[in-house]
């Protein structure tokens, strides 16, 4: 089991936040746990963001500028 920082996005309001994700490996499979609701709107569990779900150049939900991976 490993806890590491990760980026999350709310599917309703688009807010971004950094929080911990819990990674659990069972042989070849990896499970991710992060069961916290959005801190801004409280409507849904924020979704884990990676390069596949949030490619570089995606618009920022706050300012509209393009996000860069740093």
C-alpha cells in the first residue's frame, strides 16, 4: 500500500485540488482509493486526474488558460 499526492477534478464544478491517493497492488492489478467529495461544491467524489484523463493544454477551470504539467 502506498499513499502519494495526486491531482483531482470535480466532474460538476471543474475545481482542481491536490490530495492523497491510496494505491493498493494485488499481484498485477492496481486499485486507487480517494473517496472524498469536492471541497468546493460537495456534490461528487473528485476524479483522479492523470495524463489520459487530463492531457496537457486542458483549460484551467478558474482562468481559462492552458494547464501545463510541472
